[in-house]
């Protein structure tokens, strides 16, 4: 007999299937951020089933109901309608003001990041970091469930824009800020992203140790487990390539498959391009570079722009085209 408690997303699915609206409202409010991490799409769909009165009672539900699909407008601007006015005069209730301010900043950060405007995302992230990590006169910080999630996304913006050291600090801060006594919804993700940075910068033993730590933290859902496993696969692919492990081909292929639909695709590219260059397959390296520059965003100064340029220059040097390589390096 299996007495295991179903994952949080499955518990929500069961409530939605039963159409018990009061139970859905109570469960969503009690497990809001756990659900947001586990399966944000299912969370938004469940909130859509609630009556207007439920949203009027809860600033959190009001904010979350407008989260998915409306942050960015067709012209690339941020949809300011998603920034909610929770009281008649447009100000949030005092008890929720920090939470709401941080949530709105997180929405802005995500809007910029999803458009690959990493510099703008980092600017918003710097403000969010300053607020979330600030201590009061008694040394206390405004810990709430959103704080840890916010710092995870702040760190990801730093990572994508190429500031690996800051991203590692932010990922560690995310783990510190999680609310005691509640499920750890950021620890696994923060650790696998940290392992990715460590692998990319050559700290292979540390990356492996970090991945082992991540594996010990339960996932709030199967979809979240697959998500973090994809990131971990990219880290393992880089490690395997650097060590010339026999399973490098398999891991690189898996990393590239994950990278097709992941913001962290640049790390799959990194593993694949290093593998091709190390094996002397420069045609393969140049093809990877061509496909990346043709189909992926390359913001100036970002990790992907720099790593792609470095791979291109290194390949040209191997082919004896020193002037072309020097020109690329001069502009990256």
C-alpha cells in the first residue's frame, strides 16, 4: 500500500477535477509559491476558475491571475496593466506592500529577460536584490516566500548576462532566504544552476558535489524535476567534455535537445562546441556557431554572445585564419 502524499501539482489537479472551488481557493492560497514553482501554468488555470470575489479578497491571487502571457506586449514593451492596483486609490494594503512591490519588480525583470534584454533585467534585479536582502535596524531581513524565488531569478539574469560570480552569490542568497518550515522550492534549482556555472568555469569537482547536493532536495512536481534535470544534464555534459569521458557524446546530445527550448541553451552550445573543437571537427563547430547566431538572440556582452565569439575565434585560429580570429575577439 502506497501512503505517499501526492505532489503539490497533482493535489491541485485533483481539486480542479473535483470542481470544489472553495477548496481550490484555500489550497492555492496555502501553497501559492510552491505551486508557482511546480507548475505555473496549472496554477494560473486554477486561479481562472475562481469567482471575482475570491480575487477581491486576496491581493496575492489578483497579482498571480495576471501573471502569465500578459507581461510583454507585441511591440516588446511591458504591459503595465499587469501591475495591479489593489485598492481603490491604486495602493496595496500595508501588510502586503513589500510582497507586492517585490512581485511587480520580479514581473518587470522577467519581461525584460524573456525578451533577452538582460542588461535591463539586471537593472531591475539590482533594485529587487537591494530590497529583498536589506536588513532593518535590528538585523532582520524581509523574509517571505517570494524573496527566495525573486533572488533565484535575479541570479539567472546575472548568469545570462555573463556575471557568473554575482549569479553564484544570488543563487546562494536564494537558498538562505527561503522561509523556514515550508517546502524548499528553490534549493534544487539554485544548486543545479550554480553547478552549471561551476562546470562552465572549470570547477568540475565542485560542480559534481553541487549536483549531488541538488539531487537530495525533493522536487515539488514531476515537471519541475524534468526542468532541473535538463539544467543538470547541461552541467554534466560540460564536465564530460572537459574530462573526455566516454559518455560525453550522449550527454552533449541530450543537452542540445534540452537547449532547444531552454533559456540556458548557451551552456548546451558551450558543451557541444568544446567537444567538436577538441575532436578536431571544426566544420561541426562552425555549423553550431552558424545555427546559434541564426536562430538565437545574441545580446551584446551576454554570456552567449561572448561564448559564441570565443568559440568562433578559437576555431578560426585552429584553421590558421589569425586575422579573422583577431577581428572577432576585438569586437566581442
